[in-house]
């Protein structure tokens, strides 16, 4: 959602300022009272924001230049942690998996969500109950959902596959390093498709009906209408979904903790899981440096995506 | 983005999320059947969770899991409730959620109002940009120092989790509120001011009620975020007695745990509150979330 706002780029307009002229000139006392009220209104947000967001971020930056283990003594090591990061395969493997997962999830989720949104927007019977069902995953805890699916993938699916004679599916995918990502993508998609679908649905409702009517009069086929009307109108929502989705999937944590715990080995370990491990793992400062590198990379990706999409959009 | 599109979508999204008016012709049966088939991907796991929760351990050991429970074991729920300390967890989660929702609405609407009405002043513009920077700081960067900090302040429990939930939403929620405040005509507050109302009275009696739709949007996001969160309580709440509902579900993941019937009874109990709330408030939730998505 956040990027959606950045995209629309709507700063609060100068309405109050411009309308200020029409305002009766307040007496000095009333003006001062008003100022204090406004200051007090800003205070809680700025205070909480500073204490719990800015200060911890700065502490993290500070410790990333030290050897702090999370307890005990520490000393400055300069860029030592950062240098070590770039030569540590246990760091790069999670980076690889995290980006792989994010890209696969973005593609899978957007294709399916768009299909579902088109289906829900089309002329189908029992639309409301069907829509309710599709949106249920949105309100459920991803962790609990992942536990349920873990059982399905570990027991139910292999048992059914076995009775049907489908040998490759008869063993659990989660135990094999080369296939463990498939159930993870499945559950991630299951939980995040509704939110993505909702944005497409909002986009579809914004397409003026007259466009389709005019196109049918001109004899355009359904496919042609989809390509020439629906797709261009949905482009901006596609961009929003890709940027939001990518950022979300890069932070993947709950579902993987529940399904594989990062295993087998570290084949499904994500960067977030690695960083969280720094709390009790004795490498607090090292993971603080890791989190900053990760932050810079995700920020660059978001900015590049935004830049590319802006260019594409203005064509 | 073309603002016209967003506005039109917002209008479409606020009321008729339901069937589109003016659509003629008969419904497409092949498409309906296809959509129902696709919805099974949601229904089957839910069905599976429900039947598993009612089974006996013996039945779970013998089948694929999809069979109907026989005998139906109601006792699973009572035992699971006892085992995870469900009542206490539910209370903690509910309290965190209530205060996160209320805090998000009050803190963010106040700051948004002050910024929107003082946009011509430098200090408020700076405050706006300062808060906005929060959009770009990912949680993973601050979580480690944050936990140290809350432990130092002695709030490494539900209080800390609630505060962080509020803080995490400040940037985005304030943006939503400021965008919405632009659409509220100033005349309304002017007349209240002429009648002698103070700024606080104007805010609480005139502005806050007008923010209703946006309060709903912010509230829904805050509710879902707080109720279902796993990472933050798991990392921050030091006392296991005060853990939230998603986190206590981990109890069933122990190596020696084979009581899947109790696990699923507990999962189902954890799912039911939001499920029921969603089914009943569906229209309201959908339009609220959509409003947030478009802004």
C-alpha cells in the first residue's frame, strides 16, 4: 500500500493555506492556543516515531561497526563486519533464495490474482458468496495457515499420490532441498492472492463500461478487448502490486519458519530469518550490518522499479 | 497515476463492491463453474482444518486426513484450550489488538490533522517528511536494536508490541488521513470556531467524526496486522505466559508432539474469530481495504 501512495504522489494540497485568507483573523490569544493544540497533536506521533523507529535504526547502524555479540563487551571493528559479509557463503545463500522466492511469488501471485479479479468482475452467478470465499485467506494468520498446509504437504498429499500411483509426489516435497520451495510458494500465494486481487478488482471497477460497449459495437473480440482496454487500464495497478509484492516477499519469514525452519540444510533460509538469528545467535553486530546491506539493496530495487514503471507509464 | 482513475475507482469501491449495476444478459455458467472450482483451493484446506479438529488420534493415524470425523471428538477443543492456555493468550492478543487499533486511529488522525491544517508552516512540513521516511525503513533493520531497547525500558512484553504496532503504521496511516483531510471542506470547522470552539473541540467534535471512513480503513489494517502478527511478539515478548495466539501455536511443533487433533483444534480456534468477523463485516472490510489500496 505504501508505494501506492508514493505513486499517486499526492502531497497535501495547499487548501488550508489558500483558504486561510478567507479565515477571520484570530486574536493573538486564540492563535497561541491553537498553536499549542497543534503542537500537542503532533507530539505523540513524532515522539513514538523517534524513540521506536529512528533511535533503534541509529543504534543498529552504530553497532554494525562493532564486534558486539548481543551481550558482554565490544569494540569498534570499522568496516570489518561488512567486509566479512561479502565473503561469507552462509550470507549469500539466503540472499539468493530470498530473491528467487520473491521473483517466483510476484509472477505466480499476479497472474493468478489478475485471473481471479477478472473472473469476479465478469458476469457470474453467486458472485458475492464466491468472492467471500476467495478473500477468506486475507484475514487468517499466515503462521497458522502454514501449519495446516505443512500437514497437507507432509501427510495428505503423499498419501493420495501414493494411492494414485504418482511416485514423484509420494514423498514429501518439504524434505527435499530441490523441491521445498514449491510448497512455500504455494502457501505464500494462498495467503497473499486476496490482497493483490483486491487491488486489481478496484482497478477493473474503474474501467468505464462505455469503452467495452464501444469496442463490441466495433466488433472487437473478447481477447482483443482484454488486450487493448483492460490491460492498459490495469497497468498502474500491476505496477503497484509488483512493487508492494516484491517488497513484502523479500521480508518472507512466518511461512518459512512454520514450514521448513529454513531447511533442509539452509536451502530455504531467507535473509530475514538470518537477521533474526542475530538476536540470540551471538552475532548481533554482524547481523546488524547484514540488515543494513539488505535494506540498501531493497531500497535500490524499489527505486529502480519505480523509475522503470514511471518511464513505461509515460509512453 | 491518473488521478481520475483513482477517484473513479474509489467511488466504485466505496459502495458497490457487489454486482455491477446495469449489467445485462445471463450469467456465464462455464465461468461460474470455473470460479467455484478455483475457490476449492480455499475451501478444501478450511474443510481439512475443521474435520481434523474433530478427529480422534486413532483416525488421524489411519487416513489421509480428508475423511469425515468418526467419532466426533468435541473434547479436543477443551484439551487444546487447556494445553496452550488459550484463554489467557486470547486476552493478551485481544488487548494488544484493541490498543493497537485505538492508538493507530488516535495518534495518526491527530498528527495528520495538525500537518494538513498547518501545511504552510515549515516545521509541520519537516515533520511530515520526517514521518514519511518511516516508509523506507524496513522492520528487519531495527528489530534487533528495538528488542534491546524495549528490554532496557522494561516494556519487552505486550505493551512494547502494542507501541511498535502503532509506530509501524504511523507513516502510512498519516498519509491516508492527510489525503482524506483534503476532501473535508474548511467551512465546517470555521463555523465551529466562530461559535467559540477550541482546536481540540473542533478536532474531536467536527473532524474526527468526519474521518469515519478513513478510521475504518486504518482500523482494519491495524486489526489484521496486530491480531495475526507473529514475528514481533515472538521476538519481543519475553514472558511466555503473555504470548499471543499465533505464537502459542508453535507449541504443537515440538519434535515429540503427535497430538495433531489438539493442534488442529487449536488452529481452528485461532482462525475462528477473524473468520466470523470477516464473514459478517465483509462488505465493510472490503470497501475499507480498497479505499486504502487506492489512496
